[in-house]
């Protein structure tokens, strides 16, 4: 069965159009990358967990801040999107004006990695190291390619 993730895509309305909130992927591989290094804030759906519950949990874990209940109630499904890897991402959109900044060094969710490679040292890295608002054109250049259909669904 393909891996299934769920995520939240906050958006806000500005004079120039819609802006979306994306997370820059953390860790040494992505550190110096900008183009195609940003993603919808998402994570794996656990067994028995609903898609929206997983998306809200992952948003809170990765950003370090849960969406207020009144805002979370406004989440609307955008659809399920198949990634080149075969993974499926269920995405919910929610209108949100501002988000709290990430804590220094990223939010709560981290992963362990041997770094530098073959050094025998394991280091911890944030899954997301920063959040930023982007207009549609900029988001289309920043997002990992497999997630571009998510922008079309939001439009």
C-alpha cells in the first residue's frame, strides 16, 4: 500500500492575489537549496487516524504551533495528490493571516542523520527550518515539483 501523508496549506489574500505558506525542508541536503526545496507542511497518517487529524497534528509538530480550533474548523479538502515516489498526500487548505515564527533551529519535529556522511556522528535536524509566504508564481518555483498540482487545486 502506498505511503499516505496529510498536510495543511495555509493561504491568505493580499492585494497581489493569494499567498501560500510553505515550509523549507530542513537538514544538510536542503540547507543551501531554495528552488524546489519548499513543501506543504505535512506528515504521515498514522494507522486509524483520520486525514484531517493527521494534517493538524503534523502542522502543530512541524511548525511548533497548533492551529486554533476556530481556524482548524475552516480547513477544506483540496484533494489527494500522487507524488512521483508513489506517496499520496491529502491536503487541506485553510485561510490564515499570520503564523507565529518558528523557534530558533526550527520547530519541534526533528530527524536523526549521520552527518557528515561516514563520520560515525549522528546529528539531529529540524524537519522544517523556516516558514515563508509566497505568491503563486514564487511558490511554483520554490515547491518540490511533485506538489505543483496542489497549487492548481487551490487556484
